[in-house]
C-alpha cells in the first residue's frame, strides 16, 4: 500500500519540482523591492506566454530557430559522422587529429562570431556556422569512440560470411556505433540549442534569441521572460524526444551482452 | 588413404610463429600435416594454449601460415569463404540483430531472395529448437541458445565445412551435453565436414569420427585415434572409458611441463 503511494507520487515528482521552482521564483520577485522585478512575476509572465501561444506569434519565432538548429545539425552530422568513422577506424588519423579537435572543442563557438560575420555576412549563414561549430565536436568524438568499440571478431565473422568492405560498413560498423552516434547527436542538440540564443542576438530579425533583445527594447519585460521559458521548454522537449528516439532505435541495448 | 576420393582438406607441413610485443619470436605451430575426409567429424584435442585457435585461424583463412599450405578440394585456399564457416566459442552474434536477423546475415550477403530466406530460416529455427525466440535479441537468451543461433547462422549459408572453436566450452556441463547431442542429430540431417576443436576429452570421444591429439606449444601432432565403436556412444561404457584413460595419459605426458610450472 505504502510502496504503491510512493510509486504514484514518484511519477509526478518532476512536476512538483517545477512547481517548487515557480514558487521560489515568485517569492524572489516578492522579496526584492525593485519595480522592475514586479514585471517578472509568475502571474505576469504566464499570461504573456498564453498570449504568445494563442496569437500564433510563438510559432513565427520558433520555426526559424528550429530551422537554424536543424540545418546546422544536419551539416554537422553529414560531416561529423563520416569523419568520426574514419578517425575511429584509422589509428593514425585519430592520433593526428584528436588533440586538435579537443583543443577546438574548448573554444566557445561564440568566439568565432566576429569572423563569422566578417566572412559570411549578416543573416542565417553565420548562425549556421556558429551552431555547427558547437555541434560538430561531440558528433565526431562520440562516433569515433563508438568505432573503437566495434569488436574485431564481428568484422572477422562478417568476412567469413562473404562481406565486402561496403557490407562491413553498412551491416557491422554503422549498427554497432549507432548508440554512440545517437549519444553524440543528443549532446550536439543540447549544445546547439544553447549556442543558438546568443547567435540569434546578432544580425537577424527573427528567432527566439532575437525576441529576447526585441522584448527588452520594447520594455516588455514580462514577455521577455516568457520567451526565456519557451527556450527552456523547447530545449527540454528536444532532449526528451532524442532520448525517446534512442530508446526506440536501440531496444536491444538493455539486453546487450557484457 | 581409406578413401579413394580426394580429401576435403589437406594440411601439409603447416608452421606458424608470432612476434610478441617484446619482439621475441614464439613458435606456435611447429609442423603439422593431416587430412580431413569429406563428411568426416574430426576433433582436434589439445591442452589449453596449445595453438588450437591459431590452427583454426589458418584453416579458415584468417591468417597465413609461415610454412606449408592448406588445400581445400586439392586447391590452395586464397581467402576466407562462406563455404568454410567458423563457429566461435563466445558465439559472435550481433547484439543489434534479433535471432531471426542473425541467422539471416549470411543470406543477405548472398542476396538470397526473401521467400527462400524465410524457408531456410524457419527450417533452421525448427531444427535448432529456437522456435518462439525469433524476435528476441542475443542478450535475452542463454549461452546455450546463443550457440544454437550461431550454428543456425552458419548452416543457413550451407557451408561445406564447419570449423568449431570450443563451441560448447563456455557452457555448463548439462547444457553442453544437450548441445552435443543436438549437433550430432543436426549433422545427421545435413551432412557436413566438421573440424571441431576442444580440450575436453569426453567431448572429443563423444563426437569424433577421428581424434588428433596435439602437444603443448610449439604444437605438433602427438597421436591420432579412431574410436572404433559407433555413435551415439555411451560415456560409461568400458570401451569409452578405456579410450578416455588412454587419451588422458597421453595428454598428461604432453602437458607435464605446463603442470609443473603451474599454468
């Protein structure tokens, strides 16, 4: 009886956590005496959120943002996955490149911003580039790590059954590294979403990052916080759906032979 | 030669050594010659670490010998081939494929049409006792089951020769017994040439048409034994036990060195 109740409440614990977060937020805005802070109260922000949703203003900003992240991730995957496979497969390439990649990975993509604008101009292109620069490293590194875990025996067995190089890539290496590839993709999505907001504060007139600056310039502080909430919510949903996708594709993983 | 036909496999003056990471050359196989007749069940019996796996790798074609040659149907085998499938001690199943898909692997590579694939796989699923497990993943089933899948996957491509590297070595004794019986039963339906490697004397005597006993490294052939009594064999019969004792004695002398240094 007791354990049942614990389990029941357990499912809703994340929701309770969020409610506690809202209460603390409200308390903070109540306690600090600042006229500006009154705009940030829960009861002011949520009506703004509702308004953005029902007027459709929300989607007009979300779609360009999603498109930018999508394009950058696609390019990063198309480049990063083959690169990761090559690096994982040829030890020389790995030794040649890994230190440099680890070095590049530690540079915030935003550091490239002036160069990106100088060479790519103003608009979507520098944003693609900045998000790409954040997304590519986890994809390369996780993919190559996955290749390192492909058992040599699997390749020998495949050859025994008559597999050519192409078959080995398609039927052994890619399915074997899929878990690591999807992990890399999930990390890349998280980083992309974080990079996107500051990247959109430059030279574009749409997207979630832009809306934060725009709302500030209009002194619409409640709306600004509503945009911040939207950014968090969409990022959360992206992460959850990737986790779900990974679970679906890799149904076998929980039975993996260790 | 008992048979006027050309032997399926001829191994002639085979020798193989390896370089250790320290740069020392270790001779694994000294000089080995033997033949395997078509349809024969040959067991290669030897102490642990005697180079049995190396010998199999040479026979299958994963490695090239330093000296000597391996002839298949009288010709030097150039590459590994689906005609000669190796069964691994640890099954070597692909964890991302279901049982059905694992068995299908070789058929995909041979581009066998879908309808025929289904016919072949369902028959193998039936005779290897895997019915009801087709949609499970390897990690969901026991080691004994996994080795059946491995056997079914090999039989699916209808190879001429099956090489088996201690295939039941990681299973417990009762499961091993079951699978030995099943292997004999399956082979009585699908006649294959089998080269079966083991260090288990009873297993060798239970399965073999002929047994080759290897020394410890550098490996050479110590003795060849042909059990005269027919299969299925009774492991507690006098003739079985007598031959078993004889083999154990040979192995003891051959592996004395290993015992004394405590390996």
